[in-house]
C-alpha cells in the first residue's frame, strides 16, 4: 500500500502531498491562531507527534489496534444495485452512462464511523505524552463516542462538549457516551451546535493545560491537528488504493466524500492528490440551499476566508467577520469552517467542492437503505446525494469510490421524524 | 526591539512610575449594552480613575473569554455594533481626552475581514494606541503586529503561566507598550491567582524585559487590585466591570439609568485602592 503511494509522489516534482510547511500553512490557510496559553502545548504536541510518526513501535502498535480493535481494513464494496439504478436513470434520460459504484465501508468500523481511526492514533499520542485527562468536541456524537470508547479502552477520564441542539437530535450517541463512562457537557451558547462545542472545549483546554489532551475530531484547528488527523485518516485512501488495484487492476477514476471539518474526505483524497487522472469531489452540506442566508453549512461554496479555532480557512461569516452558525440536517456537517487543506485544495482547483441539500441527502439516505441494505449516516448521505447526480453522467467504466464514512443508527429516529414515519 | 517613538502608553506608565503607583487598566466591551451607554461609560472612565482603557471588539466566538465577557460581546452584537462603530467611539473619546491610552482588544477575524491594512490605518487615525489580538501569536507577526508597529501602534502580547523563559523571548520580541501577564491558566472571569504566585511571576518577567508588566484575569475587588498593584505596574479589571453592566440591565437586557454609574463607581473604588497603597 505504502509503496504505491510513495511511487506516485516520488515521480512528481510538483507534489500536492507534502503540505503543510513547518509553520503549519497550506498556502494561505492553516497556521496556529491560538491564545498564548495554548502555544506551548501545541508546540509540544507537534514535537511529540513528529517523533511518534517516525517511530516504528508507535506505528506497529497503532496498526495492531486499528486491525484488531477497530476492525480494519474496511471492505471496498461494489454497490451493484445502486450501479444498476444509475444506469437505468442514465438510460431513461437517453444516455449510456452509469459509473461503477464502490463504497469504502468505514461505517463498519468499531463505533460506526471513520472517527475511530483518528481517535486510536491520538489516544496513543496522549498516553505517550503522559496526559491523564481527555477532552473533545462532538457534533453528531460519532467523534464523542469514538473518544469515549478509546478512553474506556485505555482507562482515561474524558469530558465531551456537545451543543445542546445536537444533544437533542443525536440522543442515541449521548446515551452511548454515558454508557462508556464519559461526561457529556451540553453547550447552550450560540445555536448549541458544533462550533459552540469547540469554543467550550478550547476554554476547558486553556484552563486545564497541564494534564489535559484535546482530542480534536476533524482535520481542522491549529497546526499540527489538520496534518495529524489527516495522517491518521489517510488509511482510508491507502486501503482504497490497494483494494482497487487488487479488484480492478487500476486506480479509481472518481472519489466522493462528504465534508464537515473534512477528516473523512482528506483521509480518502490525500493518497490520490498527485494522481491527475483521479477526479475528486468534496460534498458540503447545502442545508436549505446556498441562496438561503445562514441556511446551509457550505463554508467553501458559501463562505470567505477568515480565522477561527486556530486556523485560517473558509468560514461562514457576515460582512463584519462575525461567525454564522450555519445549518444542516446533519449534525456532523453543521460547522461554519473546514479544514485548511481543503481550502487550499479548493483554491488550487485540485478538488471540486459541491453541495447537497438536506432534502437531497434524505433521498439518498433512503436510496441506500432500500437498494443496498445499508443505512448510511446523514453525513455520507450527502456524498451519496452527489453520486446520485454525478454517476449517471459518467461512462460505465468509470470507477467511482464513495466514502461510506458512518452508519445511520444514530439518525434513524431523526430521519423517521423528518419523513413523518409513525413507528 | 521596535522602531516606535514614545507612545501615549509609554508616557502614561512613565508618569505613573513617578507617582509611585500601578496603572488601573479597565476593560469594557465596545457597544455593550448599546452604543450610547457604552460611549457614556468609555467617556466617564478617565474621571473615575481608569489610567488605561482596553476596549473590547465584540466577536461572536470569544474562545478565551468566560461567561461574563461572552455575554457582553453578544449584547453588543445584538444591539448592532460593528467595528466601525468601535472606531467611532474612540474618535469621539479623543476629542475630549488626549492623554488616556486606548488599547483595542479582541480576536483576529473581525480585523482580518476589515481587512488588516485598512483597519490599522483607521484605528491609528481614530486615536487608538495599541492592540491586543488574542489569537494572533508571535509566529504570525508579519501579518498584523509589524504593520501595526509601522503605524505607531503598540502591539501588546500576553504572557501566561505556561510561557517558559524560552517562549518568553519569542513573546517579547515585538511587544511594546506593556506586557500583559495572564495570571491564571484559564478564561477571563475565572478564579483568581494567589498574590505570592503573581509576585514571583512578575519578578521573572521583569528580569526578561524593561517593559511595564500589567496583570489581569481574575482581579475583581479593590483588595485584589491593591495586592496585585504592589508588585505589578498595572492591574487589569474586565469581567467585574462587565458583570456590573449585566446586573444593572432590565430583564430584557436594556440599559437603565444605573448602568453607566454602576460601572464607574466600581472603577472609582478600584482606583482608590491603588492610590492609597
Ligand atoms: C459519519 C460522519 N461523517 C462525517 C462527519 C464529518 O466530519 P469530517 O468531515 O471530519 O469527516 C461526521 C462528524 O461527526 C460523522 O459523524
């Protein structure tokens, strides 16, 4: 796996894979915009991570955990009925297309999403650094559950900050966190969603600097988090590469993933950035539509560059630089920012960022359940919403991989409510 | 380190040194709870005994602030406050007060979108003396700090209990006006540091710099101000003042006839404590 990745980047002079620079910049984006109290901590973290990354013992331990505790590698699954469905759609429109659809099944991981990949990496790092208390923010609760899980596994106390609105709409995950022994702190500030949870987690960290490790759940925040979380999630893309070579004897043509903060997406995309033939799509949450003011969470398609939560990146904000709350049916995509590497990939044009509305995501959710027997989380339902539009326009030999980054167990009651299903 | 000429902040600290007392540095959020009341408080601060004013630039996501200052920021934004109105307040203040330094304090994003260079021009022209931007570290000095110095503005940095001697060199590199010592690891308005710790830390900072050292975070009462004022060159009070605004408001958050008076009488008490030690 690794050798494939290396080959493609060594051959390139203008590689897109070596970022960030030593100050944590991806072009204009990234950096370390935090209060001075936190600076020594993130500098320590960077040193600790660099050392761990290059330590074969750390990597071996992590691989063992990912395989035997996390359940990796996750399958690359040919979604046959969906593929047929898109071919039928193409045909009905007078076309001959319909890409061959694969799901990268990260929803089968322990705890039900890609979040565990990152949590296993960071908890190992926290333990190496001698930290004795873990804090985290969570939106959909998938990251919170993954953090609570690894904390239970390694006997560390943890506190999870979660917006009060999200506590209500993702209650199954709140229950799981409690059962795993985590303390869940509902945050009522703002709209009570992910950004408010992140503010509160940062306030906790500033207060408890000496013993506490902040386990950020996405590829955003101050350097080194965006690069570190990406590295831990890149196993998704590395496996996909090897699995596709084995299945089809060549690389995929198209990659699609949803974007909250951007961790599952960058994990899939990163190993392919230098493969020019691979078209890459990141799918933002279009909420009620991009034309509805403060009615979506599409930071790149509907926002402007700014500075928040430790990094410069595209943000949903008003003309005064005040941050907007944004909206999405999906608690995991409802964040006004995005990881800085995505901002850079957007400006460079290497990745195309599109958006899918609440309604389109709900339709895709049902399609996957009915045709594939896979109930997706609302987050990857956005990715599938885009696949629904894109696949019929692509030729039949186009190999498309969509990251099925989470399962829908947490969403079934909310979705039943939206669809007016009486249980 | 800097190529700055003597600033209003330098002059104020020099004068207070002659008087033999610490500066009272007062923080309020611009536009809290509304423009008119906030202007009345700002304009009344020097007479009440504030030696230096920190004027908060409201931000939707004040990550380093506790509940009191978070709420004050939101009150100001809800009342329609903008960065231009903050600068207008300073401009109006300068018409009647040529000596009291004003430091704008806040977060980077509202400056960044202004954008930086225009903001610095407008701030300098309005009569602002210095900036504290919580989330711009020395590593990004070329973005805001150096251009600010180029316009004669002091860029004031925070040192914290986590700032070790090596880091302190980085923090001090382009700092001028004064050094702001955050006496606790935590957010504004949280617990208070014990005076012996503060004394040790201030002594440590003073070995590393000739700049005045002001101490803030957790100073609420005249007694605390007096104790800190014995070792530091300045005492910063913020959350307590903002809390006084909050408790003076009507249930639906409107200013009352008491609002400005409540803040200013608290400042008088703090000022008296620093003058009698
Ligand atoms: C299943 C799932 N997918 C995606 C996301 C969005 O995060 P990211 O963009 O970092 O992958 C979340 C976040 O909670 C999630 O739970």
